């Protein structure tokens, strides 16, 4: 019943190098360092879309906490949850 409120707007694409740097830093800061292949999968699955990338990153980091690190398996575990989101469905 309570859905996202606001207006959709576009922003310029974010460079992959910027995503790699920022996400690696933030996963490290959260105590769940992300492996290079897991980060590549996260960006591939989210198509680098800012909102969807952050949805997947947040869900992935939460699921990775018990493991203390983030692998491709954890990214794959996070996908079913974020794929339900309206913004995610618009990617495909």
C-alpha cells in the first residue's frame, strides 16, 4: 500500500570506475569486503542504474554480514528480493 512517492528523473551514467571505487570502499566500511567478481556481477545485474545498483548493494551487504565478506553467491542471494521492486523490473 505504501509505495515509492516522487518523480522519476534521469541522471547521467556513473562511470564503472567510480562505482568500483565507491562500492568497494563502502562494502569495506560495512565490514563485508566485496570480491572483484562479486562487484562486477552486482554492476552487471543492476545495469549500473544508480537506484537499482544501490538497492542490490544494500541487500547484498545485509546478507553478507554473517559471512564477513561478499562473494558472487551473496549477490545472487540478494537478487530475488530486489527483482520485486518496480524500479528493478523497468531495467529489463
